[in-house]
C-alpha cells in the first residue's frame, strides 16, 4: 500500500507531527502555517487575501512567503508552487 501525505500535520500517541519534515528533498521543514500559506499561494491568492483568510497581518504573510521561498529554494511564487508539487508537499 502506498501512502501519500501532502504536507499535513497530525497526532500520533499525543505527539504533534509535521509530515513535511519527513519529505526528502526539503532541507528544512515547512511549518504548519507556512504550509497554509503555500496552499493559498497555489490557489492563486494574493498576499492581502491570504492575510484576510488566515486572520493575520500583511507583514506576517510576507514573512511566511519569504520563508516558503527560501525553504523551497524558489525565486518566486510560481517556482515555489512548482517545487512543492514536485516534492509532493501539495497536490
């Protein structure tokens, strides 16, 4: 049986797990919030829209986007989404 997990978090035995940490090719794991931001980027949302949906400030979203780009080794949002899909972080 093959199990594919797309950057999810979950609990096993009371321990919070970040499945992104286990993905090969990702030198530093994405946090749960970075995964949320990445999914919204992939959905074509603007920083302003992401901030509204996640109920955070625009500056916070910009910081998360910057971390996502750095961790995925991407120069822009399109590259980040492409890389994340290649690594099966997002569908």
